[in-house]
C-alpha cells in the first residue's frame, strides 16, 4: 500500500490556490492516553488544521521544549509504543481524510527497522515523516524506503543553515521544508522574529517545495504574521498547553478545537 505524500502535496497546493498558508498542527501520540491523543488530533483537524504532525514520544528530545516534553513524559509513562503511533495516524486519517505525518527522532526508527516503519506508516495512511535529527548525508536508506512507500521526507532547516547547506537539504527533501523560526527548542513565544522570514526567503531560493515555519507560533496574530511570508504555519506547544491546562479531557479537546479555529482564521488573514 502506498502512503499519502500526494495528499499532502495536494493539500498544500490547495491552500496556496486559496491565497493562504496551510495550518499544520502538532500533537504527540499517547497524550493524555492513546485514545485521547487520537481524539485530540481529530479535534485539531475538525477545528481547521489542514495537516497534523503526530509526535512519536521520545525520552531524549533535542528539539522539543518543556511543554511537549511534559506531554511526552505522560505518554511514555502510559506505555505508548510505535504501534500506538501508527494507530493514531490510521484512525485520524480515516476519520478526517486529511494528511497525517509522524514527527520522530531517528533512534526509534533505527531500532524498529526502516523498512518495517515505512511499510507500516504507509499502510496506516500516513503522508510522511519529519526527521529533525537525521543528517541529510545519512538519509539515503530512509529516503529509499520512504519513496518506495509513497511517504514524504521532511527535513528541518534553521537560521544557522548556510545557503549551500539549504540547497543540499532541499534537493532531497519532499512534502515541505520545516523552517525552524529561531535557534532553540519548541515553545510559545511573544514574537516569532525576523529570522524566520529571512530563512524562508533563503530556502525558497533553493527549491519550489513549500516552506512551512514552526517554533513559537501560539496565536492567530502570530499565525497571520507568519502566513504573510511562509507556505505553512506549524503550531505545537500551544495545542499541547491547552490540553495540559484543561481541567478534564473534554475541556482539553474543546481547547484544541477552538485554538485550531482561531489559527485557521489567522492563516486566512481574518484574525
């Protein structure tokens, strides 16, 4: 069975044709429970997200800030496994028909097996993977299997990335380029900053692949700002925080749905 990279490409192209940026939400699998995490992904999509990144909880993150680390700890203590991540992708995609990616560090895939992971992700209806710590020069095996199974390979670029390095990364990535808005870890911030716009400009000079910005976006006004220069706006910590701060699971889901609706207005310039 082939994965849904084409659905991802079509979704991003459709947003562009509407004269807006795509809204991409991030939520970790298994938080607050596996079933609860699936409902959260569906709530984000129902609220207005175009795409969701499902995080594979990891005990030693390098990109995730304290909010997502807290959620990951809850998921890991709950016993979340890769099979639960695949279930999350499958059930969310089947319920909504929208593209679902997995965001994961390389070690869990390496231990699980690249062929097994890509085959299962494609079978679950996944659209691809975001791999923040996989060096491009070491990615050939992954890309071979991802291509075979119809999955996007999304790499992360940062403000520190030199132009030659950006070209090297964008030459082999697919789906979209994840542009980290600043040097640091995930989390909500008062300002996204000018570094992001410069990074998008430099990245676009090397590729026609959509460039989506993450790290720091937490409200409709920031989403609107980023949507002014990027092809997609990625929001993670703000969604997770809504769930962490909620008095119960139902309120958490409503918080996710409401935030997605607000951000969807932002990327459409209606904030």
